[in-house]
C-alpha cells in the first residue's frame, strides 16, 4: 500500500548513526532483468503508461488509491517514486515488457527501516496483464535484490484480506502469514483489516539452498524425474542457474 505519510520519524534518544541505509548507494534506480521484463526507473516519459495502469478500477480495488482521473495524478505518482528514493525510505521499479516496450506495472520497497534491516514490499500491475505470472517473475527478482543487495533481514507485505490474488502470490514467493490487524487503516471512507505477511532472510536462504540442490540433482541425473515439488522452487532453481553470484489472477498490492 502507498504510505499516506512519510515515515521518517526517529527516536531522539537512540543513536542510529551506526546503521547505514543501503539506499545511499543508489542515486538512481538500478536496472534489473528477468526473462520477460526490464525493471527500471520510472520517469515522466512513462506518464501515459502509469495513467493507464491506475485509471482502471480493478487495479485500484485493493489499494488506498482511487482510479486516476487525469495525467496529473500519474505525474504525482511518479514524483512519489522519486521522492522515496531521494529520502532513502524506498525504491520502486517500473516493469517494462520486453516485447512491447511499455511499462505495465511497478514493484519495490518502502517504509525501509535501516536500523532493523526491514522493509515493506508493494506492487501493482496493469489489468490486461493479470493472470500471466508477471508478479511471480518480477517478485522473485525484487525480493532477491532486497536480501542480497540491500541486505534486508525481513521483508513485509500488507494486504487487504479479500485480495486473494496477492495472498497466492506472497505464498508462492515464500512469505508467511503472521496475522490480521483488525480495522488497522482508514481507506476510502471506512476502516479496513490488514493481513500481515513476511519473509525472513533465513527462510529465503534456505529456499535458495533447496532450489540449488534440486538443480544439481536434476543436472546430474539428466532426467525429468527429479522435478521440484512446486513451481516457486522451480523459479528459485532457475534463479540460481542464471545468477552465478555470492500469483494467478490478481496481482495488485501497494
């Protein structure tokens, strides 16, 4: 979900200077690549695509935004992406479809708490691309970046409980359900419950190790018999093989 206000308050009695925010290394959003998509910085040149994404009622159904009524709304959204990177509270990638060259969604982190090595993940996707596994592919890349490059220990996701598509996605990415905060936020004229999901570095590392073992076993036997137990592990195995270094119908959550 988009934060309503910038969570930059600090405890004056605590010395947090010993904690380094990993975003200080990035003046621009680094470009990432998956098989089908390029994850890159969103610019004002993408305003038409951003408007097309967020002007659709279904896309905004489970996020605290009303459908965009003008391109000015799109420019404000892009400005927010730039501001969270500038303030080192978040980072947001635009999802560019390699085939069309159009931006079809966004994904990234916000509410980064450097002292706790914790962040919240958010994502949204053009309605025309729902049900094509886009956020599963993109989510794996972004989550890996969070743990491996930004050195997070915990990545959280907060969704409306009715958002079944996001629930399936988060489960596929390895997130665990931790509970529901009743009437936690006031959105669109009413209080809403918020379901909390989280993925820890230790769990992420264990999943990669398991996927690596599956990949090695499959390679050594040169047989299709040793198939992974589920497609999220298969995706992790493909990540291992393509990165040699030390969910579904509805895919929308801010």
